[in-house]
């Protein structure tokens, strides 16, 4: 199997896309860090809960409670 060699223009495009993606990742991480810092400063206690939503939907009792 022969692998095609990328042209210089394609390599530049790939590098530019990689830089943009990395910048978006850094912005997202910075936003989450600032948000979590603000929440910690504003509230004394923060509680996180991991819900099994798919299991809750499958449970008939919880499904009946949801409709009413």
C-alpha cells in the first residue's frame, strides 16, 4: 500500500487547524477554571452528583413519576 505524501500547503493547513483546536481547548479550560474558582469563592459547600439518567428512564417507577 502506497502512502501519499502531503504537499507543503496541506501541511500548513493541518498545522493551522491544530493551532486553532489547541487555542479552543485552552479557552475552554480557562473558562472552566474561572467558573470553578468563582463558585468556590461564592459558596461554602459544593456537591456534585453523577446521575444514571439512562437507568432512571428505564425504571418504570421513575418514568411514571416523570409523566405526572
